[in-house]
């Protein structure tokens, strides 16, 4: 039963979900965080979901079906290489596209640039060491919640922070329970994502 629960957590709160959650917070939970007109917010959100979640997911599933990846969980460093490189390409392309729309608000591409940097660093490290991608994403999400609370007084961050901390704990416990990572890989993944997003988004809204 615990294994099934851990697998569900791993699948539902996968790393590719985190950019969508970050932009959901920016666009809808904290409206003053961006000057994007209301009529464009939903389109931007759909774009982020499509380009950083759905398309990468379909691509990775395609790699699994073609045999290039033996498991969607990518338990070895070798299996991570191609999916991570492809994911980096999607994220960089999304950043470039949003840069073209910077007349709406520069936060669009700057926020995605910070996320892309964390993905690039994760990918480079993953060529040599199996750092937790799940915890990199979860750490980054928690950092964004804290930065939003620090810079926008109207955002009541207590509940989101508590949920974020709880989510990080559940994800970390699930990855360890499944023997997907060693504790150090989980801790380093968390702090890598957290620090990049803390300093990156603090600079953006500073």
C-alpha cells in the first residue's frame, strides 16, 4: 500500500509539473506579481502547460515506447541523458518564445529563464550523478512561494508555504521509500532548486 502511495506521489508531482504550478501562482494567485492583461493570462498559462508539461511528457512516453528509455522512472544515469536534453530544449524554446512576448511583461521570459537554468544545471549534473529531479522542482516551487510572500504583502503565504513544505517532505519520502535516490541526492536536489529559484526570482521582483 505504501509503495502504491509513493508511486502515485512520484507520478502526480513529477518535476515537469512545477513550471505550471509556478506560473499558476504568478498569474492567478498573486495578480500583482505581473502586469500581464487579464485576457492574456489564461493563454500564457496554457502555453506553459503545453510546452513544459504535456509535450515533454508525450516525448518521454514516445522514447519509452520506442525502447530508447527502458522505464519512465529512468532509474539509471544513462537513461536520463536523452530525456533531460530534450526537456532542456523545450524549456529553452519556451523561454525564447516568451521573450518575444516581453512587451506584455518581462516576468514572462525571466521567470522561465530561471526555471530553465535550474533544469540545465540539473541535466548537467545528471550526466555524472543522479540528483533528484523531483526535489529540484519541489525546492524551486517552495522558493517561489516564499519570494512571493516576501515581495507581495497581499499574498497570504502561510498556507501555501505549509503545503509546500509538506509536499517537499512527501515527495522526498516517496523517492527514498522507492529506493529511487540516496538521501544526499534528495537533499542536494532540493537545495539546488531552492537556491536557484530563490535568488533568481528575488532578483526579478527585487
